[in-house]
C-alpha cells in the first residue's frame, strides 16, 4: 500500500517541482495563495482520490465503515502517511505540504522534502498548550516567542500607532493576550512545555525585557533549571523620554533537569568570538544578529530572524533532534530546522500563520536551498 500510494503522490509532487522555479518572494496575500495552490499543497481528500484511482479503496475491507465513521481505506491512507513520515520517507525531489482541512483553513500540515534529509516539518492549528500536548515524542528543544501583551491588533494601541507599517502587507489574525491574563497564560503553556521536554532538553523563551522576569520565575516554579539570560541587541529601540530606551530582547534559556546532567547538549557556536588561544568564547550578549526585515514583502506581525533561532538550535541540539515552536508565527523556527537539519513540530492559534509558513517555505525557502545545493554540486 505504501508503494502504490506514495508512488502516485510522488508523480504529483514531481509536477509541482516544475512550478516552484517560477515562484517569487511573497508580496501579497494573493502570492501566498498562489504558492499554496500552485501544486505544492495536497489535501487529504486529494490523497483519498489518489488512493481510489490506484485501487486501494477496493482492497478487501476497503469500503467498510470503521469506528470513526470513515471508510477503512481512508484510515489506511492516513496511517501509511504518518508511518512513512516517522520513518523518514520523502519524495525523490522537491517538496510538498500534505494538509488536513483546506488551503484557506488548514488544521494540520505535514511537509515532506528530500529523501536523504530528515528535517521534516509538522504543523498543527491550536493554542500552545494544545500543540504541546499533541506531540507524539519527547522534545529536545522548545523555542517560544509568545505574545508580549502589547495590545497588538488593537487600532487604539500605541504599538499600532508607533510602528508605521503598511498593514495591508501584514498577515492577519495575530492572537494577542490580555495583559491582565498574562500570568495565567504563561503558567499554563510553560507547564505544558515542561511536560513535553525530554530530560536534559531545553526551553528557550524570547521576550521583551518587560516580560523576561515573569517567564523565568514561572519556568523555575514548574521545575525547569535556569541556564542563561541572553541579551539580543536591537538595532533601533523605540524612542522614549521618561525612561531608558528598550534596546534589547531577552532569550531565557532553561533545561529540564540539573545543569550537570549528562543528557544536556551544548555546542559553542562556531561564529562566536574566540579567545587568545583560539577557543570559542560563547558570550550571552549577541550584537551581531540584525532584526528581521521584509521590506516590500508580505510579513507576519512579529518575526524573529533566522540567524537568531539558528544559533539557539545549533547550540542546544544535534542533527535529527526534534525542535518545537508552539507559537510558530512567521515560520522562522521551521525554516531554521530545514536549513540546520533538525526535525520540527509546532503550530499556532492563528490559521493564517500556518498558511504563511507553508507558503514561505514553498515560494522562498526551498528554491533558495535548492539553488545553493545546485551551486555546491557544480
């Protein structure tokens, strides 16, 4: 069954690959829809039709109704798909999203890519606690950039007035948190994160300076161990006259277990400063990473730069490890995992975030990676 079903899917993916080369960076919502509908996205109903065309529905018992009301062959297709994902299957070339729901309202998405690359991606729609609870295996690293309770999306808020963006190019649906509920919100998702992390694994929380103390204390209260507070310098802080300008963000790094655990991974990033004897001097002040800029392009309301997340991922995990981001947003963490050879599982409460992430990977990230791989091979 796997050979028949996946062989048919490969043919469909191969047809999509030819269209990927014509895709351009996302500038509008229309570009996002074009990327998803241009052959790089397949829904479960489409997979069921493939199964019917190749005769899988007519196998013994294929049309029998089972416990959830589905026909048996549909359950077999779903089981084969996720079994293949767990065993590292991917199309011969190119990449595709397999989604539940629709392109407009995806509820779950699975990305399959190159056969020798295990950096696979799974996205689910849901709140952070739900996303974390649905992960099927212990997580090596959770990267989280949760809402900062700054009234994003409120047209009366100072944030909206001060950041003079073209909001027609901002992906809608950002889910903000009421400042009055922020403590309970933080306690809930941090506890879920602690429960999902393997012994020796990590939680890295990116916040503004005003929320760093809250998340650290909350994480330590649920049993995580403090490792570092990393300062990520901003290029331009918002001008203020009655207090110091906020010129940095904070990455609070914690681990599940003692600092001296043999299960804790740490690699000093090669690009960091070196001491007199040439040893890597991994400091907790990062001034070499610029802000994420997408001038003239479609963008998410809040986005982290890939080099920032990449440094966190490479220093705290090994290739093929599982990285999670329950606030996926613009897709920086799954994009990083594709480039750095880690597996990714995560999601967001905003369905538009999932669509934007899927479209970015198809239209912008895969062509760039494939072009780079091609230049290296020649």
